């Protein structure tokens, strides 16, 4: 399937799949979206903790993982698990401009290591950041009470509605620790209802540029 690199409105790159009319990140700004949805409304809730365990649904280009690394330098220790069924190629990774757009050239080796390290194995990315990449279908996730925070960054509902179902959100609920949080860019009624049906409490929040709202879900047990 053909994939092409495009520049989003904030100058950062993403991958577009023309056949699906789908992008890995918002065309209004890949970095902008990641910071708003996953950092401001997710990671920042845990800044007073000494450590945090994060599950990312859709590791993709590594943007969310890299920004999380930058945001937690000399702060909390991070155990980061990224799940991806279809990893992107090294050629595509080389065309992502996140290091320069984030003014983080001194951490180019970190971004490269995130993509070059082995799958299915915990790797030490830095002293306080450990990464495990799992090549896995989201339907096969069986983690129980492991994570403080989930970045739910799957392809959109119109393309893959099965990834936004009660079945998947029950797996997400089970994977979270008590009082754990899930954040996602989406805010469709059917998604909200699926989350509520498995036990989540839901908040509608202002969305990233180009989207009116987003969702934050909490496991209140």
C-alpha cells in the first residue's frame, strides 16, 4: 500500500495513506496535536509522580514517544510500551523532521534509538526512559493493571471502527492501574458510549487545532 510523507500545518511531517484518505497525525499540525492531546491532557496530570508507566496504542512514527522523552528529562522515570501492528520503514523514519522541529538536535540519537532498538524487548533509551516496542494487534493486548496512562492513537473510527469498540476499551480499562487515565484525539458519541459501557468516567475537553473536542477517560476504581 502506497504511503507518502506530507508536511502538516505546523511544519512537522506525517505519513499519509492516499488509498485510505488517512494520515498518521492531524494535518493541522502533528506536533501540535501530540502536545495538546497526549502531553497537556495526559502526561501533565502525572508530573508529581516519581515514575509513570505509559501504553501507546499506535507507536507509528515515534512522535508521541519522543515528545514524552523530551517532556520527562530530569523529571519522572518512564516505562513506555508502544504497540504497533505495522511498523513503518527506516526510509520513512529518516524523513520525519521531529528532531529539528522540536529544536532537539542534541537528542537525535535518542530518536534514532527509539526506532532502531529491538522489538519485543525492553530497551534503555536513557537513564530514566525505558521503551518496549511490541509488534501486536490491539485486539491481542492482555495487560492487567500495568499502566498509569494510555495514549490511544489508533487510526480514525471511519477507517477502523473495530478499534474503537467496547471490546478494545475493556482491554484498555483492564490494562490501567486504579485511577489510570486514557486520552485520545477522538470525541464521537459511539466512542464515548463504548468507554462508558466498560466502566470509564469520561471528560470532553477542547480538541487540538482542527478538532472541536477530545476525550479523557479515567478508571475510577
